[in-house]
């Protein structure tokens, strides 16, 4: 029986603990815990169980094989039979094991305690700034692989074309973590695709000193301005055109009523004809738009891009407002549907 018990404990560690092996897991509200306490001299006698408790030779004990399962309350507490109420919010599993073992010493000096995560708490994260659908997003089961930053950005509809992919920030309390999203997308850099924690916020700022390549290209978005670089060079940076009208490329320069469209034919560039006149030199803030249709309505395009340009200060304003919010103590979660 003792061999089976030890094997059971080992399997619990492997199955439940593997996902949290990279770092110490911090317990919080909505975590569901498995607690098992037993006498080292007699593993068949359990100390903690919510069903039946009877006096034993080495203290209060019960017979059985069940572990004690408990969900952490919103105020970060649990109730453990015999032990009583324990404040667990912010503790690691090792911390809680030590506390339970110490409290059990008055009943039996020979106690061993194992605490495991049966079901991790949901991970709730704000995604703000240059994002298609800003808001609060949730990974219900708290699985670390599901809680990576890439997953949350995808849940929020992805980045807007004006996003600064090289300077995404994760705010964790008073800590700010820089994330290079371009490395995640192009280089599959797992180190940049970090695991988020409950209460984190993703802030996607607007690209500065950038050139925007939008429309029918493989990787639309904002690219670093490089002096002397031409239109075709930026289209190549964006992976090249897809099913596009390459003879109707538009270079949009200026904003509002001052915006103008300079048409270019990269078909001539590809064919190496009239290359110098078509590979227009680019300026900071230019928008290169690659349409799908040969009959692009440039008035509509300018109107749509104008609406997007009006959002350029949104990330900065949201960051200032949200910085004040995250520094206030929070005792409850923001409700979600």
C-alpha cells in the first residue's frame, strides 16, 4: 500500500506540476488546489480530508484515499479541515506546504504535506493601443501555453498596421517588460512570446519614424524609415505583393485635406523598365498602399486611412489613463461575459 501511495504522489507531481516547472507558481483567487497530508510513519493515515475525522494514535486523522480539493476565494483564502482558514494569495506551493505543515505540528509532529494545482486560475489580460479589438481577454484554464502574449494579441484581432511591432510593452504591476513582436512573427522567437500573468496589460504603441506598407502584401505593417530607400524596397520588406494590381500602387503622402496620392507601377520595376521613375524615394510617415483592384477608389482609401490616422494618439492616452488604474489596489476582478 505504501508503494502505491508513493507512486500516486509521484504521478500527481508529473501530471499537475509539469506545466509550472519553469518558475515558482504563485497562488491566487480562483486557483483550485489539491492538498494531501499524511503521517510519514504511516502513509495510509490521512490528516487532511473534509469528510470524516476520527482520533488516531498520532493525532486527528481519517482513513481513506481522497485528497482535499479547494478553490481559492476572491479574497485569496482557503479553508482546510483541522488547519482552518489560510491566506494563500501570493504564496508559492512550497510556501503553503510549509505553513500547513507547521500548523499541523500541534496534531502530529510526523506530518508530510503536498500541495498541487488541480486547475489553474483564469488569466485575465488587458490588450490596449494599436490593436484591432482592444479590451479585456481571458484564458479560462490558465494553461501557460495558452497564456502567451501572441495568443492574447490574436484574441484581440491582431495588431493594426500602425502598431510599433518592435516596442510592445507588458505592464506587470510596477514592472514594464519590452517585447519585440516582429521577432515573434518573423523569427519564431519563443523568448519574446512570453507567458502572461493575471492582471498583466499589453500596451501596443504607435510606430514613430515609420513607413507604412498596407493592402495586398504578405506582411502589412509599419517599417523603419531608412533615408534614401525607395518604394519597391519597402514592398520587398513587407514580403512582396500578393494578388494585387501592381500597376496601381499608391504612395500616400500627407494627412487630411493635404493628403495626395502618387501612383506607381511596380510592374515596370519588376520588368526593369523605367525603374528610376517608379521606385519613388520614401519619406517618414508615407503610406504605401497596394490595392487588389485595378480600379481602386482612392477617395475611399484616403478616407479609411484617415480614420486610422486619427487613432495615432490613442495608445499614449490609454497608457496614461491605465497607468493610474493599475497602480490602485484591486480587490475584485473585472467581470467578463
